[in-house]
């Protein structure tokens, strides 16, 4: 097994929003809320981000993630959510986060996001996507 071979995911972030651009300087200052319905992905992504020195709160239940966000929205600097979740769509999650804290930086993660859905997510306030093509 070659540890130097694997998948890559180019990152595209169109805007980071006012919360990040004004006050964050170091990864350890950034608190990420990571939401995906697959617990294994939450665990792996959380560990990767923590390895890069980000603070991470991960949830595999979008309702619980939203409840935590509503309780303390200013504790989170960026939200990352899966697009396709059975309990709540990523678009609904984005909409509800923006209702609580307008202008929140949000990245939507998915293996494939149709262009019309990207446009709709941008109108909701999602500022980035992580295509894994």
C-alpha cells in the first residue's frame, strides 16, 4: 500500500463572508461545524481538520447540529454541510443556519452538485463547494 497515493478534492471557495475576513488569523482560532449524515465521514473530516489545528464540532444528525448552532451561533466561524442528507437537505440546513446568523460562511460538500443547485445554494448564502470529481 502506497501512502502517497489517494484521492484528491480541489477546494473552491467563492466568498468567505464578513465573519471570517475581519477577525480570524490562525486555524486554531477557527471553529468549524461539520455536518454529514454519514458518521464515518464526520469522524474522518473532523480528524483531518483537527490535524490542521482547526477546532471542530461534528454531527451526523442535522437536527442536532442545527439545535447546537441555534444555541450558540457565534461560537462557529464556518459551517460545512453535506448536500444530500435524508433527515434534512443541505439546502434546508443552509437556509436555517442563515436565518439564525445571516452571512454565516457555509461550504456545501457533495460528490456532484448540479449547476442549477449551485446557483440556488449561492442565493441562500452558501459560499463554497468542494467537488470531488
